[in-house]
C-alpha cells in the first residue's frame, strides 16, 4: 500500500502500521498459497449485518494473473450467506477495477478511501453462471 499512500501524500509508517493492527483479526485471515509459496493474504470479517473484506494483498509477482479474481470469487462463494460484502480501497487504487468486475458498487468515499458494497446473493448468482 505504500506506493498508493505516497501518491496520496499520506504515507506515515507508524499510522499505516497502527491502522493495520487495529483492523487485523487473525481468526478471519487466510494465507493465499500458490504451488506451496505464500502469495498473499485476505481477511473476511463477519459482522451481524455485513461481511468486511479486509487486508487483501497479493505479492507483486502474483498480481495481474487472475489470482485476485479467483480468490475473491472463492471467498464470496464460500463465505456468502445473504449479508452484503463491504470493503474500502484507497482513492485511485487499481484494485477498485477488480472489485467492480465482481459486482461491487460505489457506496461513498472520503479523501483517502472509496467504500464499495456488493450484494452477496447477486454476486453468488453471477459467479455460478461463469
């Protein structure tokens, strides 16, 4: 995330570390492995009325090869239970296109983040037809 935060003029290592710690829930975090190597992580934090996709990171060498789509589709199919999925991405992040391809739509934004939401039932139906 450092390049995106630098682009926004918001890079502060202490703040980035604290934001990660505040939102990190090991019980909901999964390591993404490819051929025995760690390729990234994703966290799906359940809340009573929604599910938050957080800390979805892929190592640069695994980006742009469809892995993000595969992981996102898998998570939304296996974790989906009629609650909407929510997430936020940094303003101008290329990851936003990934999420929008998978049914996420703009909910609101601030100076740093864009908040997106996806209806779980619609996403599951769309994924099954692929």
